[in-house]
């Protein structure tokens, strides 16, 4: 179950880097903010996944 989540996270990070590159090219603050938010959500999703996996392993 970890592989699809890791693939999705890599895709989110790639998308955020693309948004940030476009922000630098176009001098747009909103695209930089969007890229930062996408990267933060990818990181948060990984943290929640590992925390819940750790908690569920104690219950089983």
C-alpha cells in the first residue's frame, strides 16, 4: 500500500516544482504560494501515513 502513496507524493512534489518554476518565470507570487502549499500537503500526507501506520500496528 505504500508504493501508490509514494508515487502520488512524488507526483505532487514534481507538480509543486513545476508551479514554482513557472512562478519564477512569470514573476507570479500566487503560483509560488500554490507550489509551496502543494509541497506542504505532500509532506503532510507522508507524515500522517507513517503516524497512522505506526498507531495501527500497535492496535493489531
